[in-house]
C-alpha cells in the first residue's frame, strides 16, 4: 500500500472523528442532549416491532437502564408516550407524539444534511456509499448489532402486490406503512446465487 493511500485513510479517520464531534456538539440543543435526539429520531423512523425500550437500548449501544432514563426524559417533555401492544399486553411500544414530531422539525443534524446538499451530486453519492461500507465493516468487525430497513431485510417476504408483505421471522403480515421503517430484527439479505450453465 502506498504512502499516499495510507495518508488518505488517515485523513478519512481524522475527518470522521471531527465530523462526529461536531455533530455531537450540535445536538446539545433545544433542551435535549445527543442521546435524546438519537432516541427521538429512532422512534420516529422505527417499525412498531422495534419501538421498545430494549430495541432502543440496542440502537443507542447502551444499557436498558440508561435507555430507560432517556425515554423517561422524553416522556416528561411530552415528546413520546408508551402504549401497550394490543396482542401482548406485557409489551410496551413507544410512540412519537405530535410535539415530538414538531421537535424533530428543528433537528440540529439538519445542518449536516444542508452541508451535504452543497456537495456535487457525484461526490455526495460516492461519500454516502463509502460511509455505508465503513459502517458495515465496523459493525461486522466489532460484532455490533445491525439495523436496517424492513423491505431490504432477509426476513422480508413481499409479493407483486405491495400491500401484501410478511415478516418471515415473526410470521406476521407487515402493513405497507411499516415496510420502509427501521427494524431491530434486520438481517442482511444473502446475495442471489447465479446458476451457471452446463
């Protein structure tokens, strides 16, 4: 590997570190801390199956106790509420309130998005693809839990009719409104095997 290549990789690591610190610092805003913003974003984007305190702890990479304190803080501010699962009253689902949705309209991470919008189209796309590869590699190397969108999951069973989808893991039908949401039970799809000709 050339010295120039190593220098480039060091720059990527340093710049990502700077970007992470900048983004974290920006999220001490509007009465919330970074963990509360992360939690609020997750609840707004997760499917019903994943909007539980346990899934939030996994997503935040923290203990259930710490996640519970974050949820309690958001409940106290009126941004989320708990609802009992209609099929299993032991399970509590978290729902974002109208006040929470309004709060997210002022998400401090929007300034990062606005900065990304100023990048040339090709650059933004290459950056997004590269970052996705980095995140995937780091998750695999360090055994981190993977989250992903329901309709990109290996458990997702769809049909030609978009209104009909099933989770192969839970053996439950998935409402259309949930198929593009984040799932805690996400499993990367196995690449399709190409059959060779004899």
